């Protein structure tokens, strides 16, 4: 299974799609720090703005995208494997 690439929303914003084809799983925002280096903030997205949470700060868009996982909620009582690595390693 290939993971979808982030959708560029504007110059500094990407939408990360995972389980739901309509609602993003996360938003990645690029900011420039005082050194002039890019920093990518991974924000868990929710319809309710009060429920959105900063999850990580990364130095690359690729790393920020890698941190957004699929839901592995077992519907039939056990974990079936990819797309996320098994938590036990």
C-alpha cells in the first residue's frame, strides 16, 4: 500500500490524508525559525478547532508526513498488520 502524499493547500500548509478520504488526519504548517531554518509543525486535525493539537515539530516535510499514522483500531479484535509497523517492533 502506498501512502498518499500531503496535499499542498497553500505555500506553507499541507493536508495529510490517511483513513478518511474527505477529512484530513493532520495539517502540516511550515514556519521559519529565528535562524532562518524551516520548521514543520504537525497538527492533529479536527472539525472542532478546540480539539486540534500540536503533535510534533520536524525539520523536513517528509519526516512530518511520516509521523502521521493510519488508525489501526482492530474492528475484529486483533491487529492485522500494515500500514503501520507493529507496536512490539
